[in-house]
């Protein structure tokens, strides 16, 4: 979340993209808390900023 906020302040992300990335990150974190297999599997790779941005861009198109 801190990196998303920093990029928003620097102007490298727009408000809509940053908001969607934060929501996706929170959803993934909550899923990881409740699903141990997910937490030990794809969670880490899905939480990388580049992966969150790519998924966000897919939803915003």
C-alpha cells in the first residue's frame, strides 16, 4: 500500500488506478488470511506492484 500511495503522490499513478490497486491488494490480503493454500502459493507473486498494476489495467479497460 505504501508504494501505491508514494506513486500516487509522485504522479506516476492516477487516482482511479491507485484506488483499484489498493482494493485488489486488500482483497488478496483478506483471502490469504482465510486461505492458507493461497497464502503459501500465488499470493506473493500476485502482490508484486507490477502484477497488481497489470490486473488493474485489465479491469479498467
